[in-house]
C-alpha cells in the first residue's frame, strides 16, 4: 500500500550548491552534482538530495522571492538557473528562461516547469552509516552501495537531455536504521556477543528497522519527480516511497554486493579486494540476516551459508 498525501512531511530546500566530483566510472568525465540540503517538519535533521542533472530543480528552493531578498542572496542559497561565474549579475535568467515573480506574494510565476526535467530516473534512498561510509567498517556494505549507486547514475543515459547523466541519491540522516550511532555501537557489541543485527536491535528495545521513508518521498516530489527506478534490495522502501497518483516506483534495480560478483577473484584475504568489495564474516552475517529476517530481495550466493574462513582478523 502506498502513502496518501496527508501523511507526507513538509520539506523545504534551504540551500543548493554545485559539487565538482572525483567519480569517473567511464574514464571520460568528472561530472558535477548539485547538493540540496533540506529541512522538514518531522525531525530536526538536515537530510540531503545528491542531484545528478542541472535541470532537476527543487520547487521549494525556487518558488519564492522572499521579502527584501536580493538577487545576490538568491544566488547564494542556490536558487539560480545556469552557472555561477565571478562576473554573473543576473540570478534568474538562463538559456532563454527567465524567472518571474508575483509582486505581492513573491510566488514564482514564469514557465519554469517547462525547463525542468520530468522523466523517469534512477534513484537511491540511502540511510546514513558513519561506520561504513567514513570509518572503513567491514560490518556492512553501505559505503560500497553508495559508490555503486553513484556509478550507476553516472552510467545512465537520458537521451532527451544535453547532460545525459541524471538521477538522485536521497541521503537520509537515519544512522543505524534510525536508532542513532550510540545505540548502533551497542548493537555492534551485542553482535560480537553472538546476536544478529535484528536480535541486537530488539534486545536494545528498538524495532528491527526504525526508519520512516516518507521524507524521501517528499524530497523526490519537491524535485518534481513522478516516476523512479529504485536502487535497492529492501522491499519496504519500494512500498514506502510510493504516493498515490504522484510518485510511482516503476522498477527495482538490485544492489548486488561486489564480493558476490567477483567471487572467482577472491584471494581469501580479509575485507576489501582489488575492486573495493567488502569482505568479512561480519558483512556475510549482516547480509544473511537481511535476507532471512528482513526479506531483502537478494538471491543467496553460494558461499553465504558456508563457514566463513575469509575473516581472520590480524
Ligand atoms: N541498527 C543497525 N543498523 C545498521 C547496522 N549496520 C548498518 N546499519 C544501518 O543500516 C542502514 C542501511 O541503510 P540502507 O543501505 O539505506 O538500507 P537497506 O535497508 O540496507 O536497503 P538497501 O536499499 O537494499 O541498501 C544505515 O542506516 C546503517 O547505519 C547494524 O548492525 N545495526
Ligand atoms: Zn553501514
């Protein structure tokens, strides 16, 4: 069952900036992305949208010219068309599109929507994982999944656009499936005591998964997307982000762990191999619990239930 609008959080994009990147899956280009920072009326966290495609625009960022707001202030919060250059003076005019606003209300009036991307796009809803994305943890595959999602989007090809690489990673500040970093660290200790990831959460009096994905739906609607191909193995995400009549999940793109893809190349060493696949007994157990207890849509690889011998820690 998909959500109805009445349950949706209200989100507002408060800043957007261009990020030149180091990603280069095709060895051809170093694409630019546009980072969008959101506030919302459900929690006090700053959730993010990592947007590939300059013509994917946030309604809430652009919709108003606030009282007393100058062109320069709009440029600074990222509500501009085109590019920023040291000699740029016009905030709201680019490629023949000029933004116009109602004098009294400040609301956007122009044909802005015609210049906005509105096709089906690859999208990843990704929850924060400090340990896996920053502290090199081999307990999970979050960092690997994040990179894979970026590479998938960069290899996508949207024919109708000048800039062909289009997609969005919604980065939700939902550390530890929503229980927070301190509780997640306690769960790790329980896991070292022999519990699986679900049992550890329950022993700490948390649900197996404490996340609500509706902020992601609101962000995707704010970015004016109506149809997405979702990069995930999690069946809950597929159902949770759909909004009747407004946001449809057209298909699922599986996130297959890199180590499953290159098993032949496994040299038996712990953790990462040459292409950065995560290898450890902990990640095997993490994936097994996702499949067996959380219904993740991954086909069990041959070695998943075998005794894991690759995880000798030095
Ligand atoms: N409680 C808990 N959370 C964890 C553990 N390992 C990773 N996480 C969190 O699990 C979440 C993983 O998020 P995602 O990769 O977006 O989602 P997913 O449900 O695995 O679904 P996919 O889209 O298939 O990746 C992050 O918030 C991590 O911080 C763990 O052992 N215990
Ligand atoms: Zn993780």
